[in-house]
C-alpha cells in the first residue's frame, strides 16, 4: 500500500503532498517572523529616547545579502538541472548553494564575534565610551573607539555629529566605571531584537544546510532509485531556501538600514 | 423594574454616576441572552419530546422548511448592533475619551506594588512636584524631585485613598513591579496597573462611604491578600481636613 | 491501495523501494511507541490526553477544596503534597498561595494544551480524518509520529516542572510578564520550554491534517461532500498553524528575557528586587499580551470547532436525518476561523485601550458571535423532524447544545467592553469559558468516545453506566459552574488562593464555594463509572455485530472493525453527501456515501 501523490501531483490540486506540506509550513513561518517583526514595530514605535541607528556594518550586510541571493539562484539552477536530468550539473549548483550558505554563516559569526568584543562603557564622570576591547585588567579597561559626554550622539551613528568623533585608544580606570557591557542581547532593546531575529534566521540557515548537505551527499543516491521524487525534494528544499532568503531581505533593511 | 433585575443578577451596590449605566447595560444584554436561551429551550425540550424515536418512528428527510430561524438571527444581529452602536461605543468613549479637566477633579497618582496601593495627591496647592524616572527607587516610588518646592505639600498615602464626593476623581494608574489591576467594584471602575505606563481612569463618586479596592490581576503569591486598599468617599470638608492632616508626608510612608 | 490513483504508482516503485513504502509495522516498538499508523498515533494521543485531563481535574479538585476551606490542611493528600513539594509549598498540608497559583496555571495549561486540544485534534482528528475522507493514512506518517513524540515530551517537561525548586509556573496559563519574570522559580522556564515542544507538535500535526484533507480525499469526495467533522478539523488546523507561531516567537522572547537578561517585555523603571533589578528596560508588557491572545483567542475556537464537528456527526446519525443547513455550517465555520484572528484584544479591554481600538475589537467580537449563533441554530433545527435515538453519545450531544449556549451567551456581556468593566477577571469569566469547554467540549469528547469506541475496539461501551456517567456529569457540571455567574456578578475575583475571603463579599457568595466543592466531588464520582467502563469494555464490552453498528453513512463506518493497516478492504469511491439519512424511497434509512447510485 502506498500513500498516493508522494511524487506525482494530484490532478485536481496540481500539487504533490510534500509541496502542500511545505507551503503550509512556510505559512506558519510567515506568521513566526511576522510575530517578530510586529514586535519590532511595536517596540520601536513605543520607544522613548533615541533608537540605535547605524550600529551594524552596512557593507557586511550588503555582502551577505548578495551571498544569499546568489545562493537562491544556484538553488534554482540545481533544480533546473535535475529537471533536465543532468546530475553532475545539479551536484555543482547544489554544492555552490551549500558553500554560499556556509559563507553566509561564516560572515554572520564574524559579525557576532565583533559584537561580543564591542564594549559600551558608562563612567561615573558622565563620559560614555564605545569601542572594541583592546585589553582589560583589574585596574583599567582599554578600548579602541570613541567617547563623548553626550550619549545621544552614540545612538545615531549615521549622523554628522557621530562622524566627527575621533577614533582613538581610550583607557578607563576600573574605579570610574559605572556600567560596562559588550554588545550582548541585553544591552538594549535594539540589540535584543538584533540577536533574536538574526539568531532565529541563522537557525533556519543551519537547518537548511543540514538538509542541503544530506541531499548533496547521502540523500542524492535517490537520484538513481526515484528520479522524480528526488527532483521534488530538491524543489521543496529550494522553496524553503527562497523563503529563508526572503526573510533576510526583510531583516536586512529593518536592522541595518532604518 | 430595573431594580428588580439588578437584584436578580446580584449586582452589588453602585456609588458612582456612570455605574448605573454599566448596570443598565448589563441588564439589557442579559435580556437578549435570556430571551434567546429560554426561547430556544422551549423549542429544544419540545423537540426532544416530540421526535423521540419512540414517538416518531420515521425521520423526515427534509426537516424544517421555513426560514423562521433567519428572522431570529437577524433579530439577534439587530439587537447587538443597537447595543454596540448606541450604547457600548459611545459610553466607552465617555469612560476613556472624555477625561474631566484636571482643575475640576481630584487628581491622584496611583502606583501599585506587591501587594499594596500607593497614592499621591498634589496637596493643598493642587500641584504635583516634578517627577523623573531617574529618582525612582524603593523609597521614592513616584520619582519625585526632592529639589522641587511644588512637591513639598504633596500628600502620599499607602492603601487609604480619600476623595470628596460628587467631584470627578481622575487617577493616573501605574505600577512599580508587576501588573495589578485597580478595581473599585462600587464605582464600576477597573483599570490595569501596568509598569511603564500611566493610564488615566476617572469616575464620579456619588455616595459617601468606604469601599474596598480590589486587585483584579494575578500579581504573585500575595494577590489574594492585596485587599487592604480602601477608597474613602467623604464630604468636601472632611476631605480638606484629611488632606491637611497628611500634607508634607511626601517622601515617607506613615 | 488499489483505488483509481494506483495506476500512477504502479511502475515507479517496482524496484528498490524498501524504505519509503508503507508496510504494516512489526514489533512492539514500531507498533505501539513509534508507530506511524494514524490510528495508533490517534490512540496514543487519546490515552495520553485522557490521563492529562484526569490530572488537570485532580489539580482543580485540590484547588476547589482550598478555596472552600481557606487556611485548612488538605485532607488525605495534604501530607503527600508536603512530602513531594516541600514545606514552603504545602507546609502542614495547607496549599500555599504559591502552590495554588502553580496549580491554577498548570490546570489551565494542561487542560488546554495537553488535554483538550490533543484529544480533539490529535486523537479524534488523527483517527477519523483519514478514514472519513477515504484515505489510507495521513499524508506524512513520520511527521505524525514526530508530532506525538513532541507532544509527549512537552507533557513530560510540564509535569517535571512541579518538582523543580520553586515549583511549577505560577503566573497563570497566560504567563504575563513582568510577573512571569519576577517569580523566582525555574518552573517558569520549564513552562516556556514545554510550550515550545507543544507548539512544534501542533504545527506538525496541523500541517499534516490540512495536507491530508487537501490531497488524500478519495475519488468523489468533493469539498462539499466532506463530513462536517472534517471541515471542523480543517479550520481548527488552520487556526493552529497560523496562530501558534506568534506565540512561539513570544515564547522565544520571554525565554531570552529569562535566560539572557533581555527585556522585550520589561519596561524601563521596574522597581523589583533580585534578578530584575538591573535590566536594561525599554520593553513592553502589553506586547506579550497581544502576542499571547493572538494565539489564545483562535485557540479557544480550536477547542470548540472539533467539538461542534463531533456533535454534528452524532446528531445527524441519531436523528436519522440530514443536518439542517450543511453548507451554512461549513461557511459559518470558515467565517469563525477567519474572524477569530481579529478579536484577540477583547481579553485586554482593561489595559487602557483607546476608543478606536476598543470599538474595533468589540465590533469584531460581536460579529464573531453571529456564526456561532448560526451554527447552533442549524444544529438545533437539525433535531426537528428526526427520529431521535437517545443512546449515550446522543445524550451527551444533546446536552452539549444548551450548555454551549450558556457559555456562548455569557460571552456577550464580556465582549462589550462597557459591561466587561464590571465582569473582567471575575468568576463570571471563569463560568463563561468553562461552560464552553467543560460541559461543552468535554461533553462532545465524551460523546465522541462513546460513539466511535465500537469502531476502534470492536466492542460497545456499557449503555447503563454510560447513562449514569451522563446524568451525573450533567448535574454536577451545572452545580459547579452555575454559581460562578452569581459570584462573578457579585464581584468575586478569579485566581484567589483563599477564595476571596479578604474581600467584602456577600456571605452567600462565599458559601457557594462550598457548594461548588460538593459539585466537584460529585463530578469526580460521576467519572468513576466512565473510567471503569472505558477500560473494562476494551476487552469485556458487548461485541459489535456489524462494521456499522450505528447504521451511519460516512466512510469511517465502511471500514473493517477495527480498521486494519491501510484502513479499507476495498477501494472507496464517494457518490453523495455525508448525511443521506432517511432518503425518501431508499429501502434503509441510511445511504452510505460510497453506495453506488442505482441508475
Ligand atoms: C471554547 C472556548 C470558547 C468559546 C467558544 C468562546 C466564545 C466566546 N467568547 Fe470566550 N473565553 C474563553 C473561551 C471561549 N470563549 C476563555 C478560555 C476565556 C478566558 C481566558 C482567560 O482569561 O484565562 C474567554 C474569555 C472571553 C472574554 C474576555 C473576558 C475577560 O477576561 O474580561 C471575552 C470578551 O469578549 C469572551 C467573549 C466570547 C464571545 C463573544 C464568544 C462567542 O463566540 C460566543 C458565541 C455563542 C453564542 C452567542 C451562543 C449562541 C446561543 C444560542 C443561539 C442560543 C441557543 C439556546 C439553546 C440551545 C437553549 N470570552
Ligand atoms: C479546556 C480547558 C479547561 C477545562 C476542560 C477545564 C475544566 C475544569 N476547570 Fe478550569 N480552567 C481553565 C481551562 C479549563 N478548565 C483555564 C484556562 C483556567 C484559567 C487558569 C488561569 O487562571 O490561568 C481555568 C481555571 C479554573 C478555575 C479558576 C481558578 C482560579 O481562578 O483561581 C476553576 C475553579 O473552579 C476551574 C475549574 C474547573 C473544573 C471544575 C473543571 C472540570 O470541568 C473538569 C472536568 C474534568 C473531568 C471531569 C475529568 C474527566 C477525566 C476523565 C474522564 C479521564 C478519564 C481517564 C481515562 C479513561 C484514562 N478552572
Ligand atoms: Cu496585585 Cu493582584
Ligand atoms: Cu477570546
């Protein structure tokens, strides 16, 4: 006994089961990220005081956006190759997708590491310093970055005031420190959102990479057994990938640009 | 007539001007509910009796053929629409939209905490001292600026809120820790006390007496015991006297 | 399966198809624990959920006792609680306020997420949807198994949380922050993790049900020939699929607030001690409430829709006539589904809502009551002209109607924010929703259990004890929940660990707490015949004499009893609507959906 429509589409719906399942899954994913984005909107519109802007590197973000978009293209090419029965071509494009995905995560982890070594220090004398940790001892903390007595300037880093600030090595005696924190999620609500949204997105990528890796490696033996079904698998994996890509296309402007 | 329905429904005493409207509204909506329920119940019981397989051996494929039910449904829609458009919406508009002028009312800041109610009055001069988040701490819940002289005669009390009768009371409700809900049953007034928000609530007490303040939102282990708050509605003179006796107690609780 | 679609499959799988074929499972583990057969998964769901329901009721019994006797030690179980949970939770056998709160939160969570929804969609949905549409299994059997496993482990996490230091979650089933963050117990974190399991389980389950309904309908089973039960599951599954993810997002954020110290839901300027003293702030407690109720309102229709579906099947079969207004029912259910996404804030009228928003939400709330009224009207009118057989399932089904009506009607004064001022967070609300879920949904589930028991086990449950169970439950449910309306009107608040003795309430309102306790004890006693009947009938009940003991029309009754692997022993093809009872001119009073037309 066989469950029908596992690989051939059902005539009246025009879909095979897995595709229906995937669309439903994506619908729920839309609601998941929709929930997060609504949270972002609500928290931002209800926010008192300046909202952090320009805290993330736009070039890096743009680069990663390009990487993801390219990976979507190669995922489509891989599926097309399957459709045309060119297994080697499939392997190549599918492999490219995989590599691009890993590249994206590599860049992302670089960004994360950067955040964890980036420090925000408020001193008792009212000066706020912000920069990368150079060294930290019992008596002092050394940052490479900027300092100002007007913390508001540090929030909007796209502003002219901020650009005027001088990057330098800053030494702060431990005794003078009121608050010190790296750019971890709890520093402020913006970073909380950043970590939460990009983290969840990264988890989706990791899931995708596992599936893509399986389909490239051991899973590809299905090509010889049931070509049609394998092609379907590549198709729905690709659909998922496009979705993950699409989410990033929203994440990028929301967190990096606005 | 209305009194009879208040009794039947077991509505508690009312002591505010808009409270009567709330009660009336509750009665109207219960008329609809009762009519629907008992109307259908008669049909229902009769049907169960009549169409019991013992009495009706053979079922009728078609069943009901008229459209009477559609009229009932339309009537329900109509009644709900009337309640909604002519009562609920405008009345709610009064409750939250048309706040009384501060100069005409007794203005009180209410801050809930686990598990008691703090309240602050502007004092005889009617002016609140300046407040700022940065002064907020456990001894200074309202974040009062110690330097501001307008705050010197402010009155701050714990759990005992006095107000004069027949004058609007305007409360700004907030909380210092978790969500509570400021509720005075006899005033038909309820407002969640949410940390980080300062939400206005107003009513006009029209009976003197002492009413209990309920906490209507789960706020931890002491939620059920958060019952010590009292709203004392008294005559204008009594209120003045009371206020004078409390003046200057800004920064410390009794 | 040899139906018309078999042709498309015959050659593609001729060689080397070992791993994706749908073989009958062998061995204990694959048969009973990791089975992928939808019927086994359904039974697993059912049994687990029934145990959780009993557990949830047990918690409530202890709470009701404490409310009726504030400050007194719980008899019999008190010392046991003290041993299990420690003396600061149940010192001297008295349920402390903290313990009361965790029982309350867990009662709500367990009843909603671990008992009723799994029973209604996991058990009934899984078992019946495929066989009612003539499919051999669910579209994704492996996901189905995973869904049950996730549910089971989610339940285990929830259950374990009672024994962590500080006890289980205590912030209500709504888990409102900042309270949820301020309570010093890991139970709150366990609650969140458990919820993530349960949400994932629901997502897999609901996607599966929808895909099955879309893809696997037998030939001839058009949309408008589907039994209403299938429709109700279809809409409920959509609600789960789309409403749960925002709560998952919220759950992740609350988890981050707890674990990483973020403050998504914590505003600036909180003056609480402990871990919350140095948060960064900037969050919003109301955000959580919006995300929570965005799920939880659709969720309540997930509780009621499958119940309505079950009731419809039973009413049609036992009145021996078609449902009145089948199409209207379907459209109303769809409408209910859509609108349920835009009424959520009626749970938040007292949070300082502006006139505009309040107007929107009370209007949508009134609009959503209309399809409910229509559905109930259709079911009531379906009775007219019938030849009603009052067997146990039908008794529960008929009682469902006025009980749901009481619950639904009392939703109206809550739906208008002007009356909600007085009723919000009182026992009136508790009465409202328990009438819909307890004598409502639970009755429907009981009805369903009695009705389909013969199909699942091949034996009938005992009718006499079934009737005892019914009358006992009906009377005591009302003894429990009816007084709550008076208590609520009189101003008694919910979630009071001492039953409200600190408030100046009329003494008779407090006295009702004792009456309710007796009602609860009666209700518990009334379940004993059911439990014994249930287990005893599996092996000792009266054997069914035919595969279709109730002479029903839908495809679930055209299977062997119990249905084997693959469900049907002959290809199913559907020729007519689901409720062709007493068709004029037909020689029996039922015409199965798969009976070939004469000409
Ligand atoms: C299955 C569950 C279920 C269902 C179906 C409903 C249905 C409805 N609910 Fe309910 N509700 C809950 C479960 C449910 N609710 C829960 C769990 C809570 C509390 C959560 C918490 O705070 O913990 C709640 C709380 C709740 C509130 C918040 C109250 C507050 O906290 O202050 C509101 C407010 O609008 C509301 C409204 C409604 C309305 C208008 C309906 C309508 O859909 C009802 C429509 C039905 C009818 C109008 C009946 C029609 C009747 C007839 C046609 C008569 C027939 C007569 C005979 C048969 C004799 N509900
Ligand atoms: C679907 C949901 C559901 C169901 C079915 C119930 C069922 C019941 N509930 Fe519950 N309840 C809630 C959801 C539910 N509840 C929620 C969400 C809350 C709010 C929590 C909060 O404040 O956060 C609440 C709160 C709540 C309160 C208020 C507590 C408070 O505010 O302090 C009370 C008080 O009496 C109560 C009572 C009951 C009773 C007596 C039942 C009875 O009807 C129970 C009936 C059950 C049975 C009779 C068991 C039958 C079991 C079997 C037959 C098992 C058979 C087993 C085998 C065969 C293996 N509930
Ligand atoms: Cu404060 Cu409940
Ligand atoms: Cu609701």
